[in-house]
């Protein structure tokens, strides 16, 4: 189960926030199964030119193993 909302701060800048919950999840890197996974995330997308954007995202995951924090920063260009 998940949900998110987004706000247009400017015509080129969008802020979003969301949350999700899963009874179990499989870690893509280790293959380990985790129970009761709750994830919170917030992000910002800045459209710098036609077809190009900068994305920033922070995620907080709480599960049966512990609490994990992930910060992503990326540049995207669509051809």
C-alpha cells in the first residue's frame, strides 16, 4: 500500500512526498527478505531545460532489521 502527493512550486520545480508499507520485501542487493517495511520519501525535481532535469530524493526505510536512510541525486536527459 502506498501514496504520495506532489506540489508545483514553480513551473519547472516539483516537490513530492510519499509513504509505503509492505508486509515483506526482498532486498535487491542481498536477496534477504524483510518484514513490515515502512518507507517514507521526499523529493524535488527541477526541469533545467527541455528534456533535462535534476532529481533529488531522500528515503527513510524502517523494517524488522533496522532503519536505513538513502539519499539519491541524479541528472536525467530524455532524447
